[in-house]
C-alpha cells in the first residue's frame, strides 16, 4: 500500500511519466480530472456563483490542511495559499518534482470554473515555493486585467494548443 | 535524509485517507488508457526514486527501514497486520488493508489493478538487492508480503 501520506509523491511520478510520453498525455489527464470534478462542482458553482466557490474552498482549506486566506468581494473570490501542502510534500522528496506539478491545479479547476460561466486566474507565483493565488471572477475583462499583473499565471491548456498548432503547421 | 526514527518519511498529524480514492482513480485511468506496463513503470519510479533511501538500505543488505516503514504506516492507517521474523525471512501478514477498507466502506469499486501498488513497489524495491520481496494476494484486502534473502 502506498500510504495516503505519500499520495502526492506518487501523483508527482504519474505526471512525470505522462510528460515523458508526450505533453498531450499529461494534458489529457488534466482534462479527465476536470471532467470528473465538473460533474460534481460545475452546477453548484453556476447556481451559487462566487459564494459557492468561497464555501467550497473554505472546506478544502480545512480538510487539506492548507495555510491560506479566503476573500470574497463583489467582483471576485480569492484563495491566497500561503503554504500548499501538496507542493510542500513534493519538494520534501528524494524524487525530483515534476516541472508541471503546479499546473495540475489550474488543469482541473479551469474547466470547472469555465463550465460554471466564471473566469479563473491562477497565479502560481513560483514553481519551487509552495504558495500561489487563485482568483475567480464573474467578469472576464476584470479577470484578464488581474492576470496581466500576475507573476506566473498558469495556462495548462495553452501550451498543448501551441504545440498542436506548431505540429500541424506547414514546414517553412 | 532520514529523521531520528530511521525513516526518510515519517508523517504524523492529520491523515487524509481520501487520497486512497484518488489513488484508485489514478490507477484505473492509467490501466484503462495505457495498460499495466505504464502503471508498473510509475510504481517502479516510486520505489527507486521516492523510496530511494529504503532501496539504498536494501542494496546494502539492511531491511530495517522497510520494516519500520511498513509498521509506521500500517499503524497510522489503522490496518490490521502482523510482522514476524524467522531467521533471514521477514513476513508481514495484512489481515485488513486500510486502503481497501476505506474504499469498501464508501462503496467505491476497487480497481482490479489496485494491489499493483504493493506488488510492483515491492518487486522494484528488491531490484539490485540481496533480497526477493514478494506479495501474495489472498483476497480483497488481505495479503502476505515476504522479504527473503536470495540464495547466494
């Protein structure tokens, strides 16, 4: 049995193995996570809006032993993660961290938020320090404006699109 | 680096057993999409890289960290188990696997490859060591894991 304490270190190896097979494989996995989570959460977020997001992450903050702060305004919900237990554990590890470890979070959250008609900005801030900021907006223009200030915004699906475009482009 | 208990990883505090559900789902995804080959490759990486310290000890002929790891995490997860030593052979009998008990308790179907996490990690831990580490699955949630010194 891999202890539940060691799940994220196992997960980190899954990400590395999928990335080794090709970037599209890890993207397909994130899409699957997003599909599963959308089934559970998209309708709730669509109906309850930013308040429902706040309520969900309030529970996660406690259940997953995160250190962070939640803010709810008229325009956005913010989850400021001061210490991510997941990345912290991946870094306390004899195995190397997946370079894309942090992207799995936006990888599943983004499809859920989009399905709910809301707009996500995930600022990873750093891939080697366990803190980040996640904001959900009602208004797309406000989300894009906030994203322009982000230190390290996560775009888990953009790279796949860029690669795919490049792969199918005519040789020059 | 190992902590004073002799274990590289020795978590304490809150336990998040729901990660067994996520492990089960991840195993199901990899098995259905890629087959057992990739799944076992991931477990091999876990054994050699995540559990590097245990593997290095085994290469040197030292089984103590692996046995302490088994004992610590089976106790922490409230598994029903017994560890016995007979000469160079060490055997852990798992009467109730806490991961499978968690899934069954919530009516979650256990993936057919769920026990590969134990079988493949044990096999990979024994590679390049003086030991064979085998896993005999006796039924859902029950198994016997044995460390034997290979004949020289």
